[in-house]
């Protein structure tokens, strides 16, 4: 059985992770000669948690309700991402994942090591104006502050240096073309 590899697209909200992950997965199948790849959007797991629009519903008698805390949701999301990715790698397929990596890179590296898979780690970034504009365009104005915080954090993490990909003013087609040409520089040990 062939060995699968991991293509991980990280970056702040609004930087185009899902869009690029979709396009790059298609590139791997249509132009790089892969027969099949599996695409994981980490936000799909997060989106499974349906919450009340009524913020007061989170508290009853001054106590937190039965809603999970963000740390628990994040752990759940990562458990799901890694479990599905593991199952894909067991089949010998490549897996393309998009989700924000803040402190979880060692988890993904351990998975790659477990399967002797190459890990292509791409951290998307864009100008602050571009990120804010994309978020406002999709109607998620409340995410702007968090996205700009994450941009600053991710742009400056030592483990991300050499893995940043600025897609400001690039079309998705241009992004895929550039990544395809220089994908080897994004290998992470």
C-alpha cells in the first residue's frame, strides 16, 4: 500500500484556508496525479455544536450551563481531526486539512511520524485589511478582532517562519500555482 501525506493549511479566520484547501485538493487529484485525497475542514467539527443565540442561556442561577467550554470544544475538534486523518492515512491516501494551528503542531507532527508521512505545513496570511474585508464580506464582523489577533500570533510564532504564505491580492488559481511550484519548501519535520 502506498503512503499518504498530510497537507495542512493553517492561518487566521478570513485568510482563505478552506478555499485554498478545496482548490489544492482538486489540484492534487487533477494535476499532481493523485487518484484520491481526503479533505478535512476542521470548522465542520466545530460547526456541529449548535448554541443558543441568547447569551443569557449559558447561565442558570449564576452558574454556567451545560454548554462545553471553548477548551473542551477545541480538544474535541482536534480529536476528531486527528482521528479522521489517521483513518485516511491508514488507507494510504493523502489528507488535506484546514484549521487553525496555535499550539497543536506537535500533534500533527506526531501523526505524520506515526505514518512516515510528509507533512506540508502552510500558514496562510494576508494583510490586515484583506482579512478584515473578507470577514466583513461574509458577515462575521464579530470575528475581526480574533482574526487580527491570530494573524499577529501566527505570523510571529518561530515554528511558522519559513511556512508563511501571503495570499494578499492573489486569486485562488495563483495561490495553487505558486504552492504547486514551491510545495517542497513547506515540508515540516
